[in-house]
C-alpha cells in the first residue's frame, strides 16, 4: 500500500473504520448464539432501546418453533418488522406519551406467567427514555422535566440512570418482579462504559445496587432542579430490588470494547497502526477534543504511544454542559470534533471521525462528522468562526455548512460513540 495519505484516502479509511465498528454490533448477526434453553411454556419478549427492533427480529427468526410473542419499543424511525413481536416507537432522549404506553404494554405482557414460561428482555441504549412509567405521584410532564434537566447537567449516563431508576415504577428491577414466577433472561447491547448491564436502559429486569441516597447526592452535586413530585418520590422509604432479590441471567450481545476491536481490524487493513485508548472515556466533549489533539501530536512528533501511520480509537460517552443561555444545534460527537479541530489548529496529516453508533448524534439527523487538516481553512473561507460556533454549542451547523457531517441513518444498534483520529505521518519510533 502506498505511503501517501491524501485527503480522500484518509476520509475513506476513517469511514471504513467507523462502519466496521457498527457492523460488529448488528444484533441480527449475534443473537442466536446468546439465547438460553427453550422454555417448556411460552416465551414472552419485552425490550426497550435503539437496537430493540433489530434484536427482536433476530430472536423471532432464531426461534420459529417456540410459542413466542411480545412487545418492544424503539426510537421513532428505528423500527423494522419483527415477526410475532410487536414493535412500538417512542421519543428519545425526552420521553413522550408513547414511552409510557410502551411501559404499560410490557407490564401487561408479563402478567400471569408461570414458572414454565420464559421472559426474554432485549435491552439497549436509549431504553430509559423509550420505556417510561413515572413513580407516583409523578406525571409524565414531571419525568420529561427531569430528563431535560439531567441531559443539560453534565452528569454521566451512569449517573443519569441512577436518578431515573429511583423515579420509575418499571426500572431498576421492577419489571422483573412483575414477571414472577417466570424466569427472565436479559440480552444486552451495551452502550455503557464498563458494560454494567444494570445501567443499560436503567436495568428494568436486573437488581439495582444504587440507593435513593445515591440519587439525591447526584441531584445535589449537579444542582439539578427537580419537580416537587420527584422530590416526594425520592423522600419515600421504598427502594429498588437489590442484588439477591432477583435472579440475574444476563448475556451481552455487543459492547463498545468489541466494536473497537472491529475498528482496529479495519484500521490494520488500511495500513494503520491501531492504538485503542479505551471504551470508557468520559468527560466534557470539547475538553476531550483538546486532550485528543495532544495525544495525536505526541504520535506524530515522538511516536508515543505508538508510531504513525496510526489511528487513535476510543469509545465511551462524553457530555455537553449547556449553560443558561441559548444553545445551537449539535451533539457530543460534533462538539468533540469542533474542540479537536480548534486544538489542532491546522496541524498537517491528521484527520478524525466521531459519531454515535446508533446513527444519531444527540437529536440531529447525523451520526457525527469528519475533520481534516484543511477544516479551519475552509471554514475561514466560508466566514465560519469555529470558536464562536463552539461557544454557542452549534457544532452541527458548523459541520453542515462545510459538508462534513456523517449521515448513516438509523443503524439499529447502539454501542455508544466511536472516535477515530488518524495520524498519517510522523517521526520514526525510537529504538
């Protein structure tokens, strides 16, 4: 392979790396090998998340001889037919009336089961918003207000889910309690750093080690304003079911670490040295962009933590803290890239891609974007001030104006964010 890295070659390689990571998490290709023994009685399927429709379709195809029915909910626009399993759609990241209707359907689906029956729960990222049943006396409007406050707070996804569990009548193991005495197997596509299954979709079928005191501490630390009804729920003495109260049969179908492994394989195919930095990287998106620029320069200038041509691979979920002023359009991946491109300041031979593996960065119609050494030059020619767009949290508009957004459409899976920074040339490694 040629040692020359043109803009086209670098962008094409990055897109192949990104696509390989997503393809590795397709549940239709992985679900059959993770299924438990077939039940003596019925199999009831429930599920929530951006990948739930594809997971349900894979399960329906794998078990044609089982008495199977059920209902799952996915994000609007992410639905595909799933045979005998009904697929509902609801709103994400803020729940709507359909989110509550989906939760009610699932609770009804697991009523009156026997010990011979099997419940298979298909859980993936996004399930917390898509399946919502507020704890009394909260209303759906209260839960929507809580979700908006959490999303703007800067809290990590794990911290958000601790709060959500303790304000819900279905999450944090409560759905599994409703299914007794049937056995429950939970199949998970992880989008959580560390792959903690109890944190995915706020763990409706798994025991919850967190407490209401933990949720209250998070609320205080991030100065989150709660509706009065939510404060009343957190003041109640009841708790979610703890470890030991629920039998937890959990199987992980796909995870960020596996997606990064697939991305590394694609990078080697392109003649690049893959350097996996980890699948659990969190923090403020724009600040991570600055950090990643420093690592990329270290590769180029000192061959550390590895020699070029290389690609830095990372996963995890960053945050974007919105102040009280108006904010533009964009998600954490485009904000990360805008921070990165400003920090690189036109450094030659460095390109990058970042995107959400579900195909939607935040609430927009793009998975993420691509940057290159000429991004700031092209922006200046178009009279786009990168720093002003970053200050306004308007990264989507910035990259849209440049034609650098990455649009995949719904991918029907979700293993969190995929970031790849390509360093095409540098000094040889020291021996």
